[in-house]
C-alpha cells in the first residue's frame, strides 16, 4: 500500500540542535501526519541524535558540511550531496536553519524547484556581524549574494528577530516582496522547563557561547559596574 504522507526534511548545521531546538517541532509535524526526515552533518553527537530520533521513528541522514569552513570544493560537494538526497527522497517541504543549510537548500531549489522551502533565520551569523579580519571580510562577500539567491527561492522566510528582518531587507538580501514572518524564537517546552519563583536577590545570568560577537565583553563590563554598587 502506497504511503501518501507528505514528506518534510529538516536540515540543521549540527546534529544535536535537532534535539535541543527542533524536537518538539518534529513531534508536532508527526502528530499532524507528516513523514519527517532529519539531515545534519556527521559530527560527534550524530550517533546519539540518530538513536534519539529513531526512538520516535524519524530517520537522521548524515551529510558532510563544514559550519564555518571556507573550502569551496567541500561546500560544492555538500550542495551536490544534498541535491542527490532531494532527488532520491522527493520531499514536499524542506525546513532549514542557520546560514549554510539555508544556502544549500535554497540553491538546490534554484536548480530543482520541486519542494516548498521554509528557511529560519535564527541570527545574522558570523558574516554579517561587525568586526575586522580577512576571514570575516571574505565570508561577508561570499555569503550575501549566495544568501540572496537562496532566500529568494523561499516560500516563507521565518525570522526570530525583527531587527534581522529589517537588516536583510535594507541590505537587499531579501527582495521587497518576499513573504517574511517574525516568530518569537524557537519556543520553550513549558512541561519540561517549568516556571519557578524569582530569587529575592538580584542574580544575572548570560546564556551564550564565549564569543565576542555575543556581547560577552559588554556583559562582563555590566557585571563589573553592578558589583561596584553592591
């Protein structure tokens, strides 16, 4: 008997993001009778992530993808590998997030326009933030035109920040008539992360990677000033 379920591919730039940030989305899609297939690079959490997804009957397919590399041969190979996956799986919908997956999916749709494309812009990324250095300059020059081509193939572009949406519009990365939606982040499972009472004493916490672009130095300076007033 032929399975008539619509197929959804979800493509992230590292494997355990599919558990940490997309697991509830995947389960919701399955509850709505979609067949979900996940794609990620084969990294050090790949096997654990694959086992977790298989426990809910979702397959995880590995692809070679360097999140921050600048090797054009490897990036073209990633594009070609994804193109072959799409030709084989024939998805109805592809959801991607972070820069390289968004570009790979958008360029694939440019060549093989047979699926609906919903990229998520979860942040500007390295190539768009302020800073010096030859690598950042090269990334910026390469990323902007590729992102423009890729995102203009999208059915709807999902932003998590209105400032990012405005930046993409002003920079011409997305066309003025592109259909864009701003959503309030990736969501929080309130059954897993329940609200608790706030402490009486002021406590500040920064959840971030230790990267200058994340505002770590500004946070440390703010913490220093507040400590002086205690």
